[in-house]
C-alpha cells in the first residue's frame, strides 16, 4: 500500500482553490478513509508570476503540462480548466500516460464522453466526473451505483443555479428579467455573457450527461431540445401563480415506449411539486425508478467549496482504487442503443398567453382554432386589458407538441389575434386531466 498518493491539478481558479482548501481542512478525516495521504504535487497555471498566497511551498507551480504528465509519481490528474480546448486534449494525454483523471468539465463529458471512456478503458485508468452535474450534489455516483437495481424512467431537475435564482427573484420580488439578471451578475451567479445559462445550454449539457447514465444509452448534446428563460415575463409568472403553478427551468429526461425524450425548457410546475420549493441558486434532481419509486437530490449546485467537495470525493474513490490496486470498477454504462423521441412527438399540457381583440365571438374563434388541430382547452381566463386588446390565458389538455405548433400557425392568421405572447409547457406528470 502506498502511504502517499500524489495528484496534479490543471487550473487554479475558483474550484482549484476550493480543492486545496477542502483538502487542507479535512485531511485528517480523508487520510484514514483512503488508507493513504493525498498530496498535491503540481498545479498547472497560465501565469507563474501571479501571487497566490494559499499555495504552500511543497506545491510546484508549472505552465508546462509535461511536468505533470511525465512525473511517474503523480497518479491522479484533476482537470479544472473548464471549456473544451485544451482541457479535452490534456485529459486524453494524461490517460494515455497512465494517469487517472478526475474532472468537473460538463462540456467535455457531454460532447466527448464516449472518447473519454474509451481512452480510460484502453489504458486501464479511472475517469470520474461527479462534479460535472449538480456541483456538490451527489448524483452521478448514485445513478451509476446506488440506483443500478432500478430501471430509471424519469430524471427531472433544476440544474442551473443562475436561472433558478433569477426566476425566484422574479416570482418573490416582482422584479423584471433585466433587473434580476443584473443582480445575478453583480453577485457572481451569472457571467458577463450569461447566454449559456439563460439560453439553457448549460442545463442541456448536464441533461445529456444525466440521461446517458440514467438510461444506459449515449445521449449527446445534439439530442437535447433547448429553450431558455429569456421570454419569461412577470405577466407569465403572475398568471402561473394564480393558476397554482410556479415557473422553473427544467432538465427533463424520460424513457418510455416512444424512446428517450430529453429537453430543457421553462415549465409550469404545481406549487405542491417538490421541485417548486427549490429556491435561489439551489439545485435539485428528481429521479423515478421502478423499485425505489421517487427520490430527490437537493443542495448547492455550484460554488467553490460544494464543487470542490464533489471533485475530492472522486479523487478519494480513485485513491482507494490505487491503494487496493484496482481500476475501472465502473466503465461507460452506455451499453444500450435506444431510439429517441422527436420533440414534436412529446406530450404535455400547455400554457398559452395571447393578446386578442376585445369583442364578442373572439373566444369562440380561438377555441375553434385549437379544436381544428385536435387541441382541447382545460381552462381559459381573461383578466385584463392591454391597450385595446384583451389578454387571454389558456391551459390545454395533454397533447402532442406538433399539434400545438399547428394551432399556433392557425391562431397567428386569425384577424382577432394580435399576438401570441408566450407558450410554456406544463410538465406532464404535474398536469391534472379532468
């Protein structure tokens, strides 16, 4: 048994610094759990001249990857650079050199997971990525290990803290989208360019990872239908509340007879749904299995120390493998090749908000337009006037998405319809059919 296991870290930003802090703080607990002491040997940085007070004298800073790759004493490489390039190439090079790899990189795992797993298997090393989804929330390991006795049919989650923070503030403080985005940026929850978060792409990458593991079938980013929160207004939030719902950006993964259905979009959730209570920057992931039933994982989905916690948990698992001289206990679990359900064939109830002429017969014309495409309405409310128009909100019964699009096309041609303001799905498990 090795008394010391050396690791090399690629990147010393927020998460890299958090890894150093957590290791220093909890080393007395970590060492006996592993059976060896984990030591940070090298850290790859861009700027060697930058002052870093938290770096101890026994850690070597380098701007040359080969100092880590070619060091035979370094057994684990922790990639915390982020982005696809050069992170992907560095991880592949590390595995080819016989190093085990731990990463928090959702971009690489979502788009190049197969390549990473194939390389890990070829060179008989571990490839771990718990921190790529949910920050400090354990979800990858539970899906790969704790829940493997189940056939997982559904994974639904709030996996982006930025958008959840924004929607929470819009709902609770009646603040506009523009104001809450500025607030999120000021507090560090949103980047200067928030597109990946508010556009749903960050959640889509995590969705691809979750669905691949849950359904044992390779799901790439291209398979995920993506819609962000940029069209959500205070009017939508107020109407949702009046109807008994709250609006959340959801990661949705279903596996049924139609195939794998993977989506990211805003949804109306009943206020009684467990995910409706997830506020601010917190994340939660709801899993349904045929043995366990329903279970939910909740916690901080990002942040320096929560993410570092997940990274170090993977490091500990790999270190235990080294101590026991065993590797690759759980390889790629995508051994099935399931079909995918096209987005137009997915089913849901829908919230539709329209501005229409305020005159007799308009509601009948709108109901007829929906009926022409086989869409039946569960409820219709009219609450206010906007200039010379009436604002109407309709909730449909469960229907295929393609029928909603056909109904929209007909409504857009009706002279009485001034504008379709928004169309938002009502998550089908929550929809109450009469």
